C-alpha cells in the first residue's frame, strides 16, 4: 500500500490492537479535543450506512476536524462513468484521510494502493469491516475486563457477515473458543474454518439457537440476515427469520454474558431483550466513536 491505511484487521498486530484500545479508552474519558483542527476527512459511502458513517463524522467533529463526502453514490460522478481510481485520486486532493464503504470486495485495498492519503475501510462487501472489529474488541474488553480465553458465540449470517469475519481474525490473538450458529445456507465459509484450525482455535457449529448452545458464552454476537447480499430473494425469505433471541433463551446464561450486534437489527433480537441487563448493543454502537477517534489519530500520526 502506498500509505499507512486500515483495510483489513490483519493490518494490525496484537500490540497495535491493544495500543488502539488503550487510546480509545482515553478518548472515552475526554472525546472533545482539537487534535484534528485544520484537517479534512472525506467519507465516501457507496453503500448505505447509519452508525458507521455518523460515528466517523462524530469522531471527526469532536476532534475539531471537518467532514466532506457523500452518503449516496447516485449523487456522484460514478453515475457518469467515473472509475473508483479517479474518484479516489481526486478526493485525495481535498482530504487528509478517506473513509470508504463499497459493496465490492477488495475495493478498499485497491483504493489504498492508488490514494495519496490514508484509507480506512468502512466495509467492502462481505469481506472486512476492521473499525467495527475494533469497537467490538473495545466493547468486549470493557464488559469482560479482558480479551483472553473468552467463549464467543456467533449467530446468524456467518457467510456474508463481514463483522464476523474480521472479529474471528482479530480474536485469534487472544485464544478464544467459538460457537458458530447458522443455517446451512449461511454457514461460516470454509476459509475462516481453516483459519481457526491453522491458529489452533477451538470451535463448534450448530444450526439451532438453543439455551444449551449459548449457556456458557461470555459474548453472544447476533447478526442480521443481510437481504442486500442475496441475488435470489426466495433464498433470503427462507432464512430471514430463522433465529430470534428472546429473554427466555437468556435465563440460564452466565451473569457476565453480554449481547453484541453490529446493527441494524431486523427480527433477530426481540425488543424485550433491550431491557435485559445483558443487552449491550446500543452501548457498543456508542463505543464506535472512541475507537474510530483512536484509529483516525493513529493513521494521521497524532
């Protein structure tokens, strides 16, 4: 890559992950600092986003920077045929850093190779979402007091879930035990199972969300079935409501267990669960501001 960028969670070593988490904790104590005064950050969202885009923009604003960009690719020159390469080079002239979400896997890596400024991957298709992973790790560490030797249960769309893929790779530094729960159509891709085996990470697979399957989990990571990843809507309809987490299922879970979800949710977490002390997904979203402040400042050498 031409610049220091964050494209994949594998761009971070274990030491760098811990360093960023420590910075995030400092920003949580004092999120309003003029560290980005005079800096411009471009947010280029070729795919819809609420939390990721707004938390990045909040992070920049709280640090005194300015934000330019777009949240709808149909308003850009891409509709006139402009290539991603030309868009990235052009925006590099205006901004000190680019945050990009794109539906094409590998788009962020390509952008980092042609950009004159650092690129942050805010999601590239079903591939990676490294800043979500950092806020997930921060949330896990805050709720569990550690990252090592935890039991993490991942439920739902494990095939297309880029947050799942990134988190598996990041947790490989901390000796986790995984439970994967998904229907056959959405099971974890073989490459990530091979990654677990190569890194001596224990895991089990199930196709039903049961009390027994989640009873010893420290973290229950729920995901939605992503309609936008399906080319066949019939296949989506078959699996869209396959799992719903309800309070009844949580009665025999560990006291320290916390429920995470990258959001948005559809039907996979019942609204009654919001009032359960184990629900942590809205606090998790809030943590995104601090994690992204830490990442932006690190990439800009601040």
